[in-house]
C-alpha cells in the first residue's frame, strides 16, 4: 500500500520549505494540489515536475476513490495546498477523513502554518487558544459569531483577507471594545508587520495608511480572562504607576 503525505508549503518565504518536504515532493508518484498552476511554480523552483492532479473544495469528495485506488496500487501521493498546512482553512479534510477510515497510511510533513507563526511572535497567551478560521463574510453573521465568543478565556485566532480586514476590525471594536488585539500581516514576506493595540486604534491606523490593509492577516484577540492585564487602558495605567514609582511618588 502507498502513503499519502500531507505536506506543508511556504506561506510567503520559499526558504521555509523543509528539506524533507522537498524530498517528499520529489519522490512521490503524484502531487494532489489545491491549484496545480500555483503549486507548479513552487515545484519548478525546486527543479521538479511530478505528475499533478487538482484537489479543491469542489472536487475533493469525488477524488477520494481515484486517489485511494492509486494508494492501493502502491503509489505514493503528496497533498499540498496553495500555502501553509493543508486542511488548516484549506482543502484536504474530506480526503484525509475518508482515507483514515479505510486504514490507509497518512503521514504529515509539518512546516509553515500562518496561525502558529503568528501566535509564536504575538506575545499573547499561547497555552490555550481557539482557532476560528475565517469569520462569516457578512456583517450580521460576523458580529453574532464574535458575540458568541465574548466569554472565552482563550486567545482567539482568526484568518482574514485584505477585502474584509477593515470591516472585521470595526466589528471586533464594537463587540470587544478596548480588548487587546495583535494583527500579524504578510508573515515571512518583505512587508511582515505585527501591530498591537485595540481594534479601533488599529482601524484608525489602517485608514490613515491604506497600504496597511493590503496583504494577508492573522487576527489574534486576547481572551476574556486575560483582559485585566491586557486591556490597553490597564496597560496605560500600569505604565503611569511605574513612572510615578520611578519618580518616587507614593501611590
Ligand atoms: N493553510 C494555510 C495555513 O497553514 O496557514 C492557511 C490558508 S487560508 C486559505 C489563507 C489565510 O491564511 C489568509 O487569508 C490569511 O488569513 C492566512 N495567511 C496565510 N499566509 C499568511 C501570511 N503570510 N501572513 C499572514 N496571514 C497569512
């Protein structure tokens, strides 16, 4: 029986492709890719030209039999998405679920993932977090989803596109008020930026510099329990107390 390798690819910086990922992509019989044209650019960069097949949300279920048949013939297959780790807000779940139910060998080849990269450098609690993928595209549904998350104590992590980043920040400001937020933009790319502040402050900043709303975003919001120590207002209060103490003022 063959193996399905679930291979993570770069989220911007090609140097993030692991040597193991490159070796696997160069040795499999077939690469199943979300967008074959997109992935062939990466493969060309590696000097590879393997057989390819598209696997995206609209044909994933229909591909299961075909790919399982190839595994049963002893072929090996690499599953990749356009960027980062397959199945993480990307296609692959249906295929992996079905193949695992059939007892096939499925091997992860770990690597880049925007949510992990963002959390690793944000400075928000990472011991417990809730990854929520993309919020609903429409304002009403989005605010409802955010309201339902209000009491969660875990750090909340969302993916967002440049088209909706401002609307989403406006809704977060409405629902979460001054709660601390860290925005990771264009991770691993030339214009990588981390912004830290309340949603309304970040929105005002983006409106002042429209370039800041371009690119790809991970939004991280402090959990409810952490509010006391991570509210912008209380951070400022802490800074004032420290300044007064430094000046020797009794407080
Ligand atoms: N599978 C990918 C992963 O492992 O992160 C995520 C794919 S999802 C369709 C695309 C979203 O991931 C983007 O809209 C953005 O929210 C986030 N993302 C991907 N690359 C990013 C980057 N370089 N910087 C910031 N966010 C990124």
